[in-house]
C-alpha cells in the first residue's frame, strides 16, 4: 500500500450536483430553488434565529433578572501580592497600577486577606476585608480607607 494507491471507501463520496445546467439534468431552470420568493434570489442570507416572520424564540421567552447600573466594581488585590513592595512603603492605587496589580477602569481597590504579609506597609484603599486589616496591622502596618 502506498499513498498513490489510497482511495476513499466505495459509495462514501458523491459527485457534486451541478445545478442550472438544462432541463435534462433535473435541476435546470430554477436550479433547485423552487419558483419565486426571497430564498430563490441571489445573495439571500437569513438572519440568525429567523422563523419566517413568526415571533422568534428569543423574543417569545420572558426576560428575567436585573442589572444594577450603579453597581460598584472594585479591583481586588490580595495580601500575597503586596509582599513585592519594600518594607515601610506607602501603597495606594497609583502604586498598585504601576506594579501591574490593578488594570482597567474600576471604582476603587479592595484588599483581601489571601496569603501572608510580613512587611510593615501603609495601605490606602477603598475597602479592606477583616482578615486583611488584621494581618496588615499585625505586621505593624496601617490601613487607611479612602473614598
């Protein structure tokens, strides 16, 4: 057996139907598209979810839920991430952005207590979790909430 001898299994391949090639072919004249109508025209493309003018399923189903447009989204920083800063330094949103810990648009920074902190830091943030506040103060640092 060689690559030049390979053939597909018998009856697994069908010849492509050549449409619009005269009355003897069986698909001449209208090329298998029927008579008139939108689907018989060239360039026809149906919108996704179109059901022939019937109200589509995605519009028939009831809408549920609520989106609060006034929701505050805080950037989250863990204590383990603050370990990279020098001992005795002051950390605010600008310093966190410079370090690459906070990206994009947000409504402030929240410090969470995941990880260990061994350095004395002064942290300015919008919110602190209870465990983060305890660990920062246990390491000799201070937490200052800003608005």
